[in-house]
């Protein structure tokens, strides 16, 4: 009886170890539920890892590598729930690198693809800033007017009104 009890105990321990190993492997591939920028969506673990890595580069002010990481993310995960945020932060990284034309194009993609996203007003303001850097006063004025019209109660619209007053 003692021998059988030991064997059963050993089998139970082995079974727990096997189950823990299976759980750990599944955790690496199971989709994750994410709440980000007012949106709720599901991502693969590697998708979240890649987004977080790009954000870390941006936080460290490594704008060139961050822009590359965001571009790679858009190629690798074109339908990601992170897409609007990636477009916003990619545009900001491009602006920081003085790639103003690319920043305008990237922010314009965000505005056209996700007009109701929470980052859209900020993207419009950033797009106007890039246009000012490109000496496109007319384009900047139009972008700011569109911002104030489309998102009148946003903080970005308040800043946009001030910039419009200075442009005139």
C-alpha cells in the first residue's frame, strides 16, 4: 500500500509538472485582451511585445529606431487594433526626426482611416505643425480649420484656434 501511495503521489506530481508546462507554452501563443486608447481588442503575444518595444524606443527618444519599429509593425500586423496608435506615434517619431513630409502623410492616414479615434485631433494638430515646418501655411491653416470644425471640444482644437490666430 505504501509503495502504491508513493507511486500515485509521484504520478500526480509529474502530471502537475506536465500541465504547468502546457499552460506556459499556451500562454505564449494565446491571444490577449487589450484595452488601449479607449479601444478594446485582441492581440497575439508577439504583437503586444512588438508594440511595447516600439513604444520603449520612443520613450527613450530613439526616434529613428522607433520609426523603423512602427513601420515594421504596420507591415507585420496590418489589421492590428494598435494600428491607429501606431500611426499616431510613427508620425510623431517622424516629426522628431524632422521628416515632416512623412509625418504629414502618416498623420493624414490616421485621420482618414480612423476619424473618430481619440488620437485623431492630436494627429491633426501635429499634421499642422509639420505643415508649418514645411512652410505650407495654407495647408496648415486648412488642417487647423478642419480640426476646429471636426473636434471643437478637444484640447487640440483649443491649441489649433490659438495657432490659427497666429497664422493670420
